[in-house]
C-alpha cells in the first residue's frame, strides 16, 4: 500500500519547488499528496513557530493514520522540528532534500529568527540532531556538494539514515534531478 505524501517547501519557496517530483510519482501510481505551504517563508519567524503551524495543518488536513514526507531545504528542518516538539500522527518515510542539517553559512546574512535557527551549531539544529540520532526514524537525505544555499553543501548530509549525494550544480536543480526522483521512488516502495 502506498502512503499519502506530505510535501514541505523551503525558505522563500512555494509548491512549485516539488511539482516535478509529484508529476513523476503520479506516473508511478502515487495519487494522494498534501502540500504544506506556509506564508512566513522568508525567515520572519522561528522554525519552531512554523513547525507548530505544520502540526495544526496535519491535524486539520491529513486523514490517513500514517503518511510519508518529502521536505525540501528548510522544509526538512521544519518537519524534524515538528516531529520533536509537536508530532500528532504516525510518520513513515522521511526524505530531506538539501536540508541544512548542519546549518548554512548563508544564514549569517540574515538577522531574522528563521535565519538564526539555520546557522551552524544553532540550538535548534543541535536539538534536532540529538533527536534524530536517538530516534528510530526511517529517514533519507539527499545533498549536492555544489549547494550554494546550504553552504557548504556537505552540511545537508544527514549523519543518520540513508544518504544520497547527487552532482546537481545548484540547490534548486536537486528537486528536479532524475536520480533524486528515482531514489525517492525506490525507497518509497520498499
């Protein structure tokens, strides 16, 4: 049985970020998708505030007992924050695409709460890393060493679960990269 899939976009993102993945998965027989689109996507609020909003969205919209997640960039950190602090439903497989698990030097350019949360060694990222390490999550991370949003690109490599490196030349291209879509599909069906 194929679980419903929740998509969570990244900083300054929108649902266009993952339409290529949805189109691919539809061709493979997946047909139930949820899209969490949050308006405070330019760092105005903390990641924890967005994760709380995500919890409300999940409670109000996801009818299934269990669902899988594909999160993009900051969306991965938002979803893991939801799991740590606000989880209200069972989660199957978790995919993070170019999520700044170890922070991004790019975050030093912003003073807003959402940027502070994404700085390397931020309190939030340290808490999330401990949580992921101690949890039994079915988690997959994808990163590119050429990422200029999650800089250095290696900071999107999760130290737990299954990791896939792709040689996409830019952060947003990872979300459309054919090998990424195949990696997601292959691991969703196993």
